[in-house]
């Protein structure tokens, strides 16, 4: 499968942003006013939410780092094992 071009990556990123915006606006509850108005009103507190994309990027980066470290460890172990085997074969 060929790698994505820069244009395809930009389009995919744009689609993700639009989708998250739509999902955020679809789940916001609305307040319904009643005929009898009490002395107080309920108000929703808007808490700052971490952007979904930022969370996904950080977890993706952590997974990539973990894979890189595990590959490096495996390759280093294989290289050392190969050197030890060559040492005993030549001796």
C-alpha cells in the first residue's frame, strides 16, 4: 500500500477535525425554559475539555516510541548474540 501524500494527510486531518466538531456540537445538552420561572436558574458549567486530537496524538507518539525502543532492544540483542556466536565458531 503506497504512503499517503501530503495532500491526502491534510484532507484526512480536516475530515477528523470536522467530525470532532460535529460530535461535540451534537452532544451539548440544551436548557428548556418552563412557564413558571423560579428565582434561580440552572446553568451548565463549561469545563475546558482536552481536544480529542491532542489526546490521540500523544498516545500515538507514546506507542511509536515504545515500538522504536522495543525494535532497538531486539536488534541490539541479536547483534550481541551474533558476535558471541561468531567468536565461539572462530575459536
